[in-house]
């Protein structure tokens, strides 16, 4: 009998699928985070211009998105080439210039459209997942 | 707690600067192919990131910098992400098969989808190029170049080098010339269109290879 496959307990005497389930869930989570990274970056710029390190900090503090820093900079460059963000160099007190990014008008429209899709998708998934959520809540009691 | 001497701090700072310079030099080498302005833009931005992050952490030494560089990933992988997008963006604009294949090669190094599109693209251009070449070579090798049906119902596209295959029959005759050029050209055009569609999807959905 198994209560929670992710904890690696046994299922009817068979070797536990726990680690495979956990690995699969982690890989899926990575894909999910990657897929939402673009929207997260655009959303972080909604209130105004930020430079790379500030965007990373905003993502970490507001979204718990643990992103590879080596992914964010090329992604910003791509968002710029897609004309969704614009950039400008500003001198800083630290002695090195900072490259600030801001949303373009197209970037704002794109962000709003993506945000709408995200909310609709998330609402329908939450509804669909209700029985699983209840099951997990019952087991955790 | 033992305090570091001025000489030790200076030595560590020199080692740190050398480490950053070495990382950025590798990145710069990886970015060959981008305009000098873009390379400078990227290098200055990342140097600022490394220096500011290490200063914010309160440790400006080699160890802190090593950890920051580790989070950025290898300079070659980082460069591949910049290059793939730049080459694909330029290929999209110019519809250039050479830029497309170069961009796809970088994309392929980052994701399975890129590898699949690269394989499809190469196959399409190889087949298209072969038909065009066979058509082009037909006047030079009128007896041997063309589409052949060999023994055992095997079809072979021959450029005309070598002898007439035993038991084979050439199917198109002189039609090989216009057909080869048209079919080959069409295949190359179709390959470019399909690959460009994949590239547009890739750039729109931002299928990045990193995590």
C-alpha cells in the first residue's frame, strides 16, 4: 500500500516508483518555470525600468522563480530583438554602467494578453485539479 | 578570526580580476559572428552583473566570483544562446539558408527541438541540392546523370560520375535538367519556409535551452 509515491514508500511489495515520480515532477516543474519565465520578466518590468540584477531579484522575491542567471540575460536580449522591451545604458555609482530595460508599447500589450491567458488557464486547471487538491489535503491532515 | 593582510587581499583581487577577464574572453570568443557593438553590449552588461553581485554579497574575492560565474553557466553555453537567437533573427529577416543552418546548429546545441529542426533542414537542403546538381550536371553527363531505376526497384539520383549502372534505366532523360532545377529549387524553398516557420515559433515561444 502506498500513501504518497513521492516519499518513496512501497506499493504492494514492488520497488517504489517514488524517485521516478519525484524526478518526473521536478523535470516538469523546470519546463513549467521555463515556459513562464518570459511572462515573469515582462511582468517585473510593468512598474518601470529595471536592470538585469534587479529583474533577477524581483523574480526571486516576488515569484519564487529560481532561474538560471545565464538564461535571463540572453532572454532579455531576445525580448529586445522582438521589440517587446527597449534598453538604455545608465551610469551607476558603482563605476560601471547599467543596462536598464523597459516595456515597449508592444511589450505591454503582449504582457496583458499573456496575463489574460495565464489567468484563464490557471483558473480552469485549478477547477480540474480540485479533487486532487482535496485528496492531498486529506492525506496531510 | 584571522584577518587577511593587505597583500593577501590585493593578491586575491588580482586573481579575481583575472578570473573575470578569462571568463569574459571566452564569452567574447563564443560570440564571434555578432557585431562588435553587440558583443561589447553583452560583455559590459555581464561584467557589471558580476561586479555588482559580488559587491552586494559583501565578498569581492575570488570565491564569491567563482560562485557567481557558476550561476551564469559556461561562457560557451551562454554565447550559444545569444548567437542562436541573433543568427535566427537575421535568417528570418534575410531568408538566408546559410544563416538558418548556422543558427539552427546553435539552437540544436541547446534543445532537442533545435536538433530535430536542424536534421530536417539539412535533409531538405541535401535532397533539394542533389536534384538541382543532377539537373545542372545533366548536359555534362548526358548518359549517366539523372534519376535511375535500378534492379530490385531501387531508385537512385545520380550526378553522372562513374559508369552507366548495369540493368538500370534512366527515367527522366533531358527532362532531368528542368525538373531537377525546379524540383530541387522547390524543395530548398519549401525547406526554408518550414524551417523559418519553426524558427518563428521558437523565437515566439522562447524555447530556451537553459533552466
